[in-house]
């Protein structure tokens, strides 16, 4: 048995903001993927994954069956027969490793599942997101359900608010000089502690004011620019967003990258932003000239996500 492939995702805009009901834009990232597989003799990562699936099975038994029910007998049998999730998506990197796993389990074992082929109304998308949120909470506390949704549908998703999400199209890539890229911090990031830091910061009135007046405003503007293909306006707004994040989200930026972050803003060679919850993993970069950014960041591993 080898299940269908489920891809990584990149939240281009909206990290943390979507917890507070601002806009977000997520796109599938096909360079990394995972699938359910079977093996007789499990060792190493496959064995660890199989044990993890067993704990996940126990968790799924307790979910609200009014929302979703699974063929748990088949799932248990497959886990006992050596099923594991074979994935190239790095864990703790902010690109949806648990999301792809959740999507694959839903796809194979959910009863009455909502499929990608049917007419995906807003209600169906909200229901899927709710199911995935409950499923993924097993992996890191509170989950928005967005990562599995993106992986399951393999489509760009625009989050207008918690109750309003839609599959969307993004402008096709151009062979230009500009790019969105991933910068590898070479550190693992843990989602839950980062979200806890954010929730504590939210108790501060000044932080809440900054989030509403600056962070959300620039995020929404970036999404609008990106979807409409307004590249020059986009870079202006990404720069503002990068400044706000550096000033207010320092704990989520690995210490070694504070100066690198600042250098981008000062030189305009590139602008950095969080990819997922931060704390390590990938950092997302935007540049109008990728060759220049590559030179400026020559000590780091970069990977192109999208070309302007």
C-alpha cells in the first residue's frame, strides 16, 4: 500500500494574525511531501512514525463523532500491519509536517468525507477546517486546521476570517528577478511555546493595539497586493511588515537572525518575515532581486518558493 501524496504548505501571510481573525494566505509547496506506506519490519523513523500513528489513533477514538467519524477498525489494523507516514517535510520548520499527515489520515479513513472533487462551498470548507483543527490539535495544542486543509485540497487558500475562507487563484509565476524564498535557520521551532508567548503578549494593551493597527493592516495589504500582482506596492508593504515583526515578535525570531533581519531592512536587498510560528525552522524572505539577496545571504541555505 502506498497512499496518495500530500504536500507541505507555506503560509505566505497571516501568521499569528489568523489566531486573531485577520486575513491569511496559504499556498501548497510541492517540494516536500508525504504518503502513508506499509512495511513488514519497521526501523528508525518509520518505527517512530508507526508508534506516533498508534497514539494518534487513540486520540481519534475520543473525537466528537457528530463532526467526523473514522473507520477506526481499519486504521488500527493497518497500524498493526506496519503502516507509517513516509515524509520529506522537515518537522518543526513551519511548513506543515503534521498537516500533511492529518490530511492523509482523513483522506483514507474518514467516513462520509468531503472530497476535493465536489463543489467546495464555504460551509464545506469551514467544516473541513473544523475537523482538521480538532485532528491536528493532537500534535501541537491549539490548531487552526489550516495546514491540513491546504495539504488536503492542494490549492491556495485565502482566509478572510475564521468563518470565511475560500480556495483562490494566485498570479502565475514570472521568470523575473524577484522571488519569495525560504531561509533555513538550521534550528527546530516548537509551535506550542511560541503560541503561548503570543497569547501572553496579547494580554498587553499596547501589543493588541500594534497588532490591530499595524500588523493586521500590513498583512491585509500584502495579501491584496500579492493576489492582484501589484509587485512594487507589495514590497513596500512587506518591508513595513518586516519592521513591525522585528520590533514586536523578537522571541519568535532566532537570536542569530536579529541582525540578518535588520540588514535586509536597511539595505533593501531582502525582507524577512516569520514562516509559521517561528522560533526556528524556515524564515520566509521576499526580494526584488534574488541574485542580490543570495549574495547578501551567502552564508545561508536559500530555497525559492515563488518567482516574480
